[in-house]
């Protein structure tokens, strides 16, 4: 089975036969939807053309590899676009693939499922933090499914476009998690934002493999956040871990990551190599094939 994860920077087709740790196929098409949003966050014609081409290529790859089950989904850049219905309809017409759209709360749940499978039951209670482009997801619990999930409109791309004040960001995170108590929970961070910030502050590079322990410390993040804010994007792109296409929003990502860690009381978080995409694959493995009418079968 496979998933097609269509986000701001890529359309990523991941196919597994068993564990997501050893995919049989990983195919990625680069996107730059951050450059294809108008002032109202609508996806422009240029962005829609990118999407149709990328999804069509992923569908062809899946058919060529005879992937029997494909679940395609779109993340917040499409989910939160005012012209979402038009975009999804155009992609369907141009590719034959109907993209699924998860709520932020469902993305939080899937990230928790991924983290729980990665760290196992011995990890104890988990508090899972996920900074995306449009939204921030939070989930916590002690069992296989989270007992609390939250989604806040404070993603790195969103904040970069609004130039939000760090104190205001922290206040909004605190308000969104006001009724959440995660004392005693192991802090786990999913998402590229946390991975890149961890690398920036000294973690081993991704090429060393997923099993290398990586952490992000709040003290290190607090030292780097103002430095990132003071740099132009082109200079950030030369730093360890900061990819050129994410450099424009890396300072905003640091601001919201710091707020999440501070509000939830975590001086350090473990970096989980799995997130929503792997959580979806793991959830699908527990479902009977064909039990969900939103699943897209690829001939």
C-alpha cells in the first residue's frame, strides 16, 4: 500500500510492504506552493498547474509499480486555501486522483500514532509536537491513541507571512493548550521544522540514518531563534540543516517551536523521524482493505 502526501514543498509517494521503516518505493516531486499563494492564501493558477503535474506523475508511478492501494492526501496549504474546492476538483479532473483532506486534529492523531509506534510502549506517556507550514498540531496520551488533540493556525508559513511577535505567538499557544496538562509526558517532536532546528543546534545529519538519537533543547533554540530572525533568508539557507526552500519560514518555525516547548514544559524533545505520513500507513495496516470509501484504488 502507499500514501501520496501533497504538501507545500513536495508531492511524496511512499509505498511500503510491511514497516514504513523500509519503503519499497519513495518518489518525490518538488513543489513551491509557498511562492504560488496570493495575498488571501488562495492557490494561484501557477500553483494549480504544479499540483496537477506532480499528482499526475505520482499516479503514473504508482500504476507503473502496480501499487494496489493508494491513499492520496493534501496538507494544510490546500486544506486552508479559500479556493480549496476548486483546487481539489481541478486536480481530480486532471489526474483522476481525488485528494483526501484531513483536519488538523486528524493530522495530530496520526502524528501521535507514528510516534507511539516509533518509541513503543516503554516510552510511557507522550506529548507530540508538530509544526507544519499552515498549522501546529499537538497530541498527548498514554495509549495507542491520544487522549487529547489540538490544531492551531500557527504554522511556520502562516507566521512568516504575518510577522507575528514571539510574545503574541506564545500567548496564542498558551491559550490553545490552556486545559492541557502533560507533566510527566515525554516530549516528542515530529516534522521537518523540528528536524532542521535540531540539526542547526547540533544534532547529527539525516544521512546518518533514522535510528541515531536526536534531540532539540529549549536553551539552544532560545539562543538561535533571535539569530535566525536577524538573518536574511539567503544567509539562513547556508546554515546546517536549513534547506533553501524552507529558509524563508525557518525563523517563524523557531518562534513557534520555542513557544510549544515552553508552554508544554519541555526543556528537551526527542526528534521522531516519523509523522503524519507514516501514521497514516500504520493506521491503514490495521484496517480491512476497502473498508473506507475515501480510499483511492489505483489500477
